[in-house]
């Protein structure tokens, strides 16, 4: 790596420490929620052009007919565009995106990037709730701005707890993953915990800079309170059912217990995936 390239990365990280992350995200959130046609149409058109959004697979193909940028960003897909793998033993991708990392949780540590890892206890936010995953399996799926931004169930289960964890709002990308220690266990996140036929499962929705919100089917849109919020549920969800949404996107991390499943060998860091595609299988 050149000195110039390394310097640029370090300046990028330092700038994020200086930016008022929460305030910026709140401002962006208000803009994204605006239903003023003059505002939302300009923002949608600019975003669509910048990221090359494929509207042909959306349920509503006319981008300007969405009532707000948030509505556009969390757009539904046409029925049949994403098929849920029918094998009863398969574990499917919770979202469209790319694999950031996947593999085994080793003695409680989740691999983040070269030279970086984070504690599963810190990620989950509670030692007791994190205990089943200490030597389990994880997959981290990054959703880019152009992706479909609804998160779905990787395996059937009953939602038993959600735990909102306030935190920082670093942007999420390869540079921050390699240079921000414990990135995913530092950013704001919503932890969703399930009972399944395989034992415990977790899906963690991780926020990022200018992410205007996280929503789950059990809690609705999260209203940041600055404190931990644990809620108990008894909600059954099938594989492929919608679990939540990102208002501007980030990352979903899936966790299973040890010796319950394996990820399929063809999937590695940077593998492109789509929601419903089989990523692994039960043992």
C-alpha cells in the first residue's frame, strides 16, 4: 500500500471521529422523510443516477411515485424476483449485498477484517444472550446503497428478544472495517434473537453514518434513546419473512450456535449474494 493511500485512509477515519455523527444522521433523516415533491424528487433522482438503481425489479418502477426518499429506499421488489431457497435444511442470505466475512466465532471473537475482530459479547450487548454463540458460526452481509434494503429471515424461528444498543455511527465499508477496531460492536445496532430448530439464532442490524433509522417488524422504527432497550417477544417468522429495514443502509450479521450448521464452501469475503439464496446448510 502506498504512503499516499494509507494517509488518505487515516484521514478518512479521523474525519469520521470529528464529524457530529448523530446530528448529521438526524438531519439526513429529516431530509429522507420529507414528502415535499421538490425535495424528495431531487434527492431520489440524484441518488438513482449516482448508484445506478435498477427500478425494473421494484414493485413500483416509477421512482418519483414514492412518497418520500425513505419510501423509495425501502422499496418492495416484484413478486418472484427473489426466490427463497426451498430446501428445508438451507440457511439463506438475509439481504441483497456482499459477504463482508463469514466463518466460525473463535473463543468469542468475530473476525472483522485483516488485523481486526470484535467480541460477540460486545456485539450482542449482554453476556448471557451472547453465550450460545461463543464458538458458533457468523456471516456478515454488507448492503451497498444500490441494494434492496429489507432484511429477511435466514431460517425459521420465533423472535424472543430485541435489544437496541446505542452507539457510534462510523460509515461501514472496507476501509473502516480494516481500520476501526470493533467497528460492528461500536456502531448503533438492533439485536434480534430467536429460538429455532437449530437452537439460538441472532440477526444483528448494524447502523452506520447517515443511516436515518432501523426498523423491525416487532418494534417498528427505532427511536434512538441513548440507552439499552430490551424487549421480549413471541413472534414466529418463517424463512424468508421480512424481519426489518434500513433507512439508508448498512450491515446484517447472522449468528448460529456451534455445530448446528456450516456455510457453503463457495462463499467467501466479497461474494455477491441476494436475499433468499442458500448460504449454508444445517448439519
